[in-house]
């Protein structure tokens, strides 16, 4: 790996390390998330390009600085928040890349991947590397965040049945975001029995 790539990854991780939120082990949450993204990239595409490696590591760069509740708690508010974050994260990491000696074209490519500018649903359409990044994000959600959201929605809805319906709907949407390789890896995840049950329901309705 070229020194400028290593330098960029180091600066990105430095940013992640400033996340005040912590995992149960005391690790900054976004650093943990970034490392899980890299883990799944290595499983998904072991020969990935250095630029994709940087984009995957930086997908949620400094996201905690713009919390979800800074936008209206509505569907349009959620999409406005996501759109703003993708643009912000892409621009910040693009500047890091330029600082590390990337060409304008290389830094722009990393930014484009983070923003998922050419992502289309389904394998074989749009930007193949953006699809890999999307697959990694979906895999981290299923492996590392799924049970947290399951508990959260059970509390919010006040009914396990309603929470399950919400999770099945989200799982269906997550599944269609992934390419074939991502789906294959998802089926290999070591999920809880409850998560496996909900995944089974979601796939049965595809």
C-alpha cells in the first residue's frame, strides 16, 4: 500500500477516534464502525483498490457531529439528513486525500464513492465499487447494529409484534440494496435466533 494511502487511513482513524460515543469496550464508536467496514471489505473483495479502501474506511467520517435529531423526525427529514451527511463526509475526506498527496482525480474518486454518486440498486448496474461499499455498510448493520435497533424499536412501538414488522420491512429494504456477493455473505453471518427468524420472514416476502 502506497504511503499516501496509509497516511490517509491514519488521519481518517484519527478523526474517528474523536467520537465521544463509546462501545461497551470503551472504543470510540465510529472507529469501531470503520474497522468493521474494513473487515467486511476484506471478506467481500480481498483485492479491492486502495481508493475503495479509503472510501470504505471513511464512510461515516465525523458523522456524530450532525446527529439525527438535528433534522425533523420525519421521512423527508431523514433523507435530508442522509443527503447532507454524504456530501459533508465526501468533501471532508476529499480534503484529507489532497493533503496526503492524492491527485485531484484520486481524491475526487474517493469522494464520489463515499457519496455513492453512481450507486444503482442491483448488481451489474452503476458503479461496481460503490456497490461494494454499500454491501459492506449493509453487512455491518446486520452483524453489528441489528439487535440494537431491534431493542430500540420494541421500546418505541410498545409492542414486539410491531417492532418485528418494522424490522422485517427494514431487512427487505437492506436485502435489495446488496449485490449477490453481499447477500451471500449476509447469509453466513452468525446472527441470533431472533434475527435469523426475522431475516427468514423478510426473504420469504421477496
